[in-house]
């Protein structure tokens, strides 16, 4: 029979504080009927999948922008572009950078909304679920989330800077 034995160490040494907490923990199940509980589980899964989808789109946007930047550099070097064409490519990189930063922020707000939805859903689950879900620090999760967002934005901006410098260098480079 599989079950949770709160307060038993299972080979690990517990501190007095955690074993004391675990001995007095009593799980209170959800008061929802089975159909409502299933609906909330479905909403929770959909919100979790939406968060993963949004984060995936963010990373793909960064990667696609960097590929386009590389393409702009390659076009400039291969075609021996003139100054007017180089200015168009430079403008394209600036426009693309603004667009990608906007997309990153938009998907970050979407993730925030989905996380808020998950928190509302979790209020209706059992006390055991609540205890386990609260074991992760909300502040630490936010720090990770926004650090990654800043990293993605900095990578895109630096990619645009490097691209524009490379384009200008390719245009003003003396012939062999």
C-alpha cells in the first residue's frame, strides 16, 4: 500500500522542526464535487501549458532574431552592399529588436496572468496540495522569471548592436 507517512525519515535525518510540523499536519481534502474538481484540474493544466508555450515562444523569438541578425551580416558581406542598402538593413535590425522586445514583454504579461489564474485555482485544492505548492518561494520564482526576461532582452539588444557594427564595418572596410 502506497501512502505518505508524515514525520518518518525514510533514511534521511529530519530536523526537530520539520518532524514536529509533519506530525501535526492533517490533510483536508477539497470540498468541491468531483466534476468541479476535474474542471479546475483541466484549467490548471491549460494554464500550466500556456506558461510553457509562452516561454517557448519567447526563446524562439530570441533565436529567430539572432538568426535574422546573422543573415543581415551575411547579406552585407556577401553582396558587398552599398551604404543605402546597409542603412536599410541597420534600420531592419532596430525595428526587429523593438518588435522582439515587445513580444517578450507581451508573453511575460501573459505568463503573469496564467500564474495568477493558477493561484486562484490552487486555493480550492487540498491542504496537502497547498502545502507542497507553497514549498517554492514566490519571490525566488519571480527573480528567476524576470532575470531570464532581462537576459533575453539584453541578448537581443546586444545582437542588434553587434549586427549594426558589423554592417557598418563591412561597408567601410577598405577593399583587398
